[in-house]
């Protein structure tokens, strides 16, 4: 088993606030998360694909009920996310359009944001 497979893949959740169609999840991303490995040796930075994976994971847990991510739009990476910095992932669910609007925020800035469309894959 490689070192990567043994690594943790989800951030530490320190608080969750839920209201109608919205969840705010306070996260801390420890430096030993799998997503930080090799990205980058001199200064660890949370890759965008890791951020999207967490939106899909937490979106499934709180809203999507078995639907899959079928499209990502309006994706913007505005600032770098570093290890051990508290971040809040805000996900708003639009059931009519089957989409999740998300943003990662903290320290007075927006790290990234976008829209994830949910659906099923036709085989």
C-alpha cells in the first residue's frame, strides 16, 4: 500500500450549520491530507480538484441523495488554500435546478467558488 492510500482524504470538520437549502461547514485542512502530497514540496497548496471533490462529498451527504456531478460551471480560484488555515465551505442547494452553488471562504476572502450541476449518467 502506498503512502498516498494511507493518507486521510477529508478535512477536519470543526462545525456545521444547516438551514433551509444551505450548509456551512467549518474545515481545517491538516498538512498530512493526501491532496497536499506533491502539491507542492516547498509550500503545500490545496489543489482545485481536491476542493471540488469535497463539494461533491459534502453535497452528497447533505443534499444530492444519490445524484452525481455532471457539470461544473462558473469555477473560480481566487486565492491559495494552505494547510491548517480555517476555511468555511458554504453550499447552497437549488433542488429545482439540481445544482450546488459553493464557495470556500475564510480570513475575509473567497478562496474559490462555482456551481456543480447534479444528475444521473445515461449508460
